[in-house]
C-alpha cells in the first residue's frame, strides 16, 4: 500500500479559527514542509498566512480529522499552498547492461522500445524504420520482418500511404503481442492506426478523424478476450470502439451524440481485463480520467457515454500526466490535487468505490509500478527515478539519459545512442 515514512516527527494539528467555527467555510491545505503534513485554513487566512499565524489553533487529532474529511479527497478540494517534503535517500545501486546492435549491423538512433504484452521480449523501432525483437537467449536483435513498417503499409494499402501513412520523424506509439504476432502502430498524435502481423500483413486500419488530435494521444489498446484479439481504438474525438482484429468487425456500433463532450486519450486496461481507463479531457479544457468496466461495455455499446456507469477523477489542468496499475482495481495517478493546485506526486485511487487511498510527493511524468520490488519508476524525457511506494521515498535517480520503457522487471534507456537496461531484481548494496 502507498505510504509516507516520517515517523520521527510529532505531528501538530492546526486549523484556523474560521474553519474551526464554521464547517461550511472554504477549505485550504497549507503544507508545512514536514512530510505531507498540513494545516487547514479558510481561503482568506491562506491568502494572508504570514500575517495570521495567531489565528491558528491546535485541535485534537479527532477534530482535525473530522474537518479534514471534507478535503482529504484531492479530487474534491479546491486549493493548497506551501510545499510538501519530498523524501530522498537515493540509496539503490543498479548495474546497467548494454544491449548491442548486432542484429542490425548499423548503429541507429532508437525511436521507441515497446514491451511485449505476452512475454518479456521487446520490440524496437530504429531510425531506418526496421523493427526487431530482442532475443533474450542471445541478447541480440533479430529482424522479424522483411522491411520497414512504412514499406509494409505502402505495399498492403497504397491508399493509406498516399493519404497519410506513418510519419516516423514524429512520435510513434506501439503495442506488441508476440503470442498473437500482432503489432499496433500509430503516430501518437496522428489520425490513423494500424494492426500488422509480424510477418507483414495488414490486419486492420482505423482513423479517429482530425478534430483536436494534437492535444491527446491516439487511444489504442490491444487485448485478448475468450481467445479472440480485439483493439480498443478511438474512432472519433469523443468516441471509442472495440474491433475484432481477425474479422475487422466493430462490435460496439452505436450513435454517439456530438454533444458528448469528452476527448478520449491514453487507454489502460487493468491486468485482469476488468477496468478500462481513458485519460482524456473536456472543454475548458480540463483533464479528466474516466473509467468503466469492460464487461459492461460488451453488454452495452453506449457505456463510455453513459454517466451512470462512467466514473471520473475530477479536473486537472493537464492530462496525459501518467497512470499505471497498482492492482486489478487500484490505479496510481500522477499528481495530487485539482486544477491549479496540483502537486508533483502520485495518488492511489480505488476504482471499485472511487476512493482516494493516499499519496506521496515527488514523481512526475510517465509511471510504472513493479509489485515484486515495490518500486515505482517515474520517467521524464531525460531522466528517471525509482520510488519505494510503501514509504514514498526516492531511492534512485538518473539524469542525461533517455528512458524508453519499464517492462516487467527491466528499465530500458538509451545513452549516447546505445541501448541499456537496468534490472529491478538487482539487489541494493
Ligand atoms: Zn481563517
């Protein structure tokens, strides 16, 4: 479970006199700089905090918690000031393993590394557009197709390549399943997505239209259900569908009203294929994470638009901030707070009851959690950090590299155009 280790400090429980007298007052958290402790103030006192220290009083822990209950859910409270304390020990040491480019013969800039959904191998896209699978037996690259993804698309669907095709100079999203022999590829902020076999056959192509696509990633998720492979994909700005990859059939045919105001974004399906999460946004614009169950969607195609079965984490000024699974029902979400009072950190939310289960400050960017080591990795464009989830402590930090993927128990990154990996199984020294 998520935690925050700061057990040597005797916590004080302070609230401003206005909050103490009036439970209906506006609430504000004032972080003290010690751990994630905070005082509770009305908006007025929070705006003039330095002049009003005499307006704050110590209350019992019970009374503090009674007042705090109104604001403990970070997706409900409106404002916070001050800075929580980030715990840093950086006491882990990992050995990196270089992965040579023997299979390609030429050293090329790696565009992306993608984890295999069904094994520990990975798919690699390099600058000359070849794609290869990592063979862990020999730790060499093995070419798995005769040509580039681009050339496969040109051969199999001339129309697509003439209209748009893939642009490998822009960000690419990939999903890979070696068991099914399927690769899902799209420009992350593009209009089209494709499903290819590893032998170069185009199985499915889809479009999400052009409306506002530069603001959210192409929603895509490949999964197996009752031995059939499906792709969940954006098919319009406010619409998701499920397509059967073998037949090409859309199994969620329906009408979606133009007035349904939600731009779907990055998708996550829980490990047990129960919960589906979309990290999208609505106009003002405000980011909003929505979630519903896949079972319900199979039964009712209109589920993503149905307000009584879609749950949401209330607005954040940004979206695409990083999400990953803690368990089959609990989601880790980057950020604490709402709108302009959002803090760097990670929050734990139980989707089954829409309940907040704590947070700790620090992580930003993309995140992934490794249960066995209890380590959360946070990845920025040129750095990554490892955090122990049960204590909220940063235990490793590395800069001036390009992290690409946390897959199973390894982290892949490039440094000076070479690919390396760290194993989370390496013991700390
Ligand atoms: Zn006050």
